[in-house]
C-alpha cells in the first residue's frame, strides 16, 4: 500500500489549485491528482506519498493542527 493525507477533493481545478497553494504557504508539499468519478472529474489535493502508514497519519495530524480537514487515504501499489 501507498498512503496519502488528502486535504480536499474539488470539482473545479481552480479550487484544488487554491487549496494546494494555501497548503504550500503553510509548508506542506501537496499535489493535485485527477480522477473520473461518476462521469465527472474530481481534483484531489494530497500530501505524500508515504510508504508507511505512520508518515501519512502524522501528515493528517499536522494538516488538522493547521486547521485543515484531512483524511488518510490508502492506495494499492500498481
């Protein structure tokens, strides 16, 4: 498994980019990934990847401490 701390999912790329930039100002290195979901594109803002769950959990805690909603996401290795 690969782990991420997800700090948002948006229907508009502009909103995702604004969140990524906000996180960058707070010192987080976030990236945006696109996914097709129910016929529409969702833009996910994530910190990571992390090989260990503990690293992602720490990132979630740090994001929450900074006032952001964040969730742990597990992705199977390709």
